[in-house]
């Protein structure tokens, strides 16, 4: 199967390729080669601590093993934090959160398409009531993808929309309820409380909801995005990441730092603006795409 991350990671791969080609099998990497690799990893947005850990592995590797050792360590870092979403008997409630413009609404549409294609009945909740246009945007996607939508005419209160959506989803027997929320910064206390309120009202209908809280992280924001992830993890109980906009940036290395430093699993990667531009995460495939290793 073709590597699904290949196109989205092309610029990241370009950034690493020079340094990787200097790691020749049968020759111990000299200090210049190591320095070049270190600079390339940092430039691809692998953070300093994670880069140091990777360099240590390359330095310890035997002459013929530098690239495979680097790849194996990267895969291990990403796999360490992998989790399987909990088993759910009724509708699975997924809350989608993140800062403004990170790609939440588009990701909700992509997830709707992905899970409908997998045979699920999906319902969207338009709980971004901050802007009138946000509801229209989600409605457009719901129509295009062919899934149900719960919204309130006048926008309404986000928690009320989430509540309605859970009730409707339960009554209709849907498999998955995806709640789109307004963009917010972790520093906006009132908006973070609003998320908490959304959680609470979903629990009134479905006691163990939300089953997943997905943080949509814009892959082009680099190390800045990591702070966001840490803060959202603390205050919004994030369970996993959707890493968007990797196409068109050379910062694909950030995935490693998210895993190692923030400790959150990446569930999906956004690879473009269309509703099919979503790839479920696979550590080996991702690393092979990043390092330009052919996937068998
Ligand atoms: N290239 C690319 N663009 C993306 C991706 N995901 C989202 N976008 C674009 O990013 C822009 C913002 O996307 P939205 O889904 O509206 O972001 P949002 O987080 O819902 O924004 P707010 O609701 O305003 O906070 C749009 O132009 C999307 O097409 C992606 O994976 N790749
Ligand atoms: Mg939105």
C-alpha cells in the first residue's frame, strides 16, 4: 500500500534528506554528520530534548545501522503513547477542541466522512455558536458528507446544542456524535469553563461522555502548538490529537515532540483541505514517510 503520509510530509522529508544521505552504511557518522542531522531534526520541528534523544541513538548505533536505528527510535517514541479508544455501548461522544483556525470544523467533516465510510451512523453537533457563519459552515459539510446535524436556529448556547445532540443521537441510535466547538485559547478562562459545561451536559444524557476529547493542532504552528497541547490536556482532558495542515509545512517532526513531551497520541493527520484529506495515524508509516524509507 502506498504511504498515505508521503505527500503531506514531502517538505519535511526534503528538510531531512541531505543529513540522512550522509549516514552511509558501513561508515561511522563523524561529528560533522551528526551536527548536520541535529540541525535538520531541529529544522523539521523535532524539539531540542527529543532531538538530543534521537542523536544519542544514532551515535550508539553500529556503522551499518544508523538510519534503521533512528527510524526504530522514532517509531518507539510514537508508539509509546498510542491508546485505543474505550469501548462504548451507545453513541460515542467525541468533543473536538482547539485554538481559532486550527482546523476543527474541517476535521469534524473529515471524521464524519471517515466513520460513515466505515459504516457508522454519524451526527454532528454545531456547538460553535460564537459566529453565525460557523453553523452554516458545518451544515454545508454535513450536507456534502451526508450526515445528520443538530444546530439551533439562533446559534444558541453551546452546551444546549451539545445536550440536544446527545439526546437526538441517543434517540436515533447513532454510533458517533461529533461536537464542533468554537476556537479558544487555554488562557480564556470563561471559554475553558464553557468546555467544562459542555462536558457536564453531555454526561446528563450519556453518563460516560465525552468518550474522547480530540485537540486539533495546527501542524504549522510548531513548538508554540505544544504549549497549547499541554494546557488543553490539563484543562480540557484531551485524550488525543488531530494534527492538521502538515501538507505545505516542513514541520512534520513535531509529531515526535507531541508524543514524547506532551505524552498524547496522534489519532489522525490532516493532509489537505478536502473531506477525504485525513489519514488515521500509523507510527511506522509516518516515520517512513518522514525519513523517505519505502514502506513495504
Ligand atoms: N492545507 C490544509 N488546510 C487545512 C487542513 N485542515 C484545515 N485546513 C484549512 O484551515 C482553515 C481553517 O479551518 P477550519 O476547519 O475552519 O478551522 P476551525 O478550527 O474550525 O476554525 P474556527 O472555528 O474559526 O476556530 C480552512 O481554510 C481549512 O480549509 C489541512 O489538514 N490542510
Ligand atoms: Mg470552526
